[in-house]
């Protein structure tokens, strides 16, 4: 069983999308090219390919979790571009020898990967002027507001102080900036962009979001899930009434190209 088996439908419905500023930034990297191939690694439910579909000619979606890939298939069905889906890990994805992507994206997934292996393999499957984009924006676990602090404390009451990363696993914090990792790869010409994002949540969307994560997925709570949800809803309703459930996030985009 994958750690994402129960989370895929919640992920598709409740995960925040990609900021339009990030979409525009990525689109500029392939502007002017007649044929544009996007390779999205660790695609989840296909948010990045969906956001960039109008800018690309071909899209390759790589996701090792079958449930997530199924959601991506539904989200991307009917697009007026060629879409190919691969049920594989980023480390094992092997396209045809002649394949060359123009833009590679990894959104909210690079921390799950063997980064050196992935970047090394990308050398042989990207165009000479290709861009590799690593993106992410933290989570409600890392957000620091009164209501997210209270929510995190409630989760910890049920699951322990350490952040979970699925059933039986603890989260291993990533301590090296992605810009440093890219700088040491073939894609060493690095740019960093930070996009400020304000999100307004509701009790319903926060609960759905929690169940999409590896740190608060429903199976982690076992028989206590109904009790947890009851208390979480009460906590969120109280904070929503007092001042709203507002999150101020920073969406980070790290771009790498060959020197």
C-alpha cells in the first residue's frame, strides 16, 4: 500500500493550485520555441501540466502512485495537446533515447526524490537550452499564524510532536536549499523567484487539505479520526468567526539551466 492511497481524491479537490505568476514565469522559458515539451516529475494529480497546458505542445506526466495518476488522467482528459502518462518514479522514468524535454517541473515533490539521481538522469533527456524548475510553498504544518499553530497542536495531540510522513514514518526535514542542489548539477545556472500568495481557507477546505497530506492523512488517526475531525472543525469554525482562516505563503520557484 502506498502512503498516498487514501489521499489522492482529497489532493485533487483541496490542494492549492499554482500561482499565475509562476505559470507565466515558466511559460517565458519556452516562449518562441515552435515545439515545446513539458516533463512533469512527481506530478501528483497533474496541477502543473493543467496550468501549463495552453503553453505546451506535448506533456509527459510521471507519477509513481497509481491513485494520483488516475486523478491526473481525469484532470488532463480532453486537453488540446498530446499528453502521455507514466506510472513510474522520477528516478526510474526512461523515455525513448531521442526524447528531449524543453521544460522539466517538480512541484511539492522534490523532497521525496533521490535528487542527485534525478538531476543526473535529466541530463540525457533534456534539450540543451532546457529549464529545470523546482517549486514549492510549504504547508499548513509550517505556516505560522494563530489558527495554523492551534491546528498543528491539535494534530500533535493525536499523532505526537514529530511530523509524520505517512503511516509508520517520520518526516525528514530537507536542510539544503534547492538552489544549492541545482547549482551542483548540470543545470547550474540558477535563478530564484519568490511569489507572495494569500489564501483564504474555510473549515471544509482545511479539513480536505489535511486529508491530502502525509502528515494528517485519515489512516494516521485510526479509530480516533471522527473525534479528531470533530475537534478540528470546532477549532477552525471558532477561528473563522474571529478573523478568518487566512494564510500568507511564499511560493518558491528555483530555475536551473546549463551553464
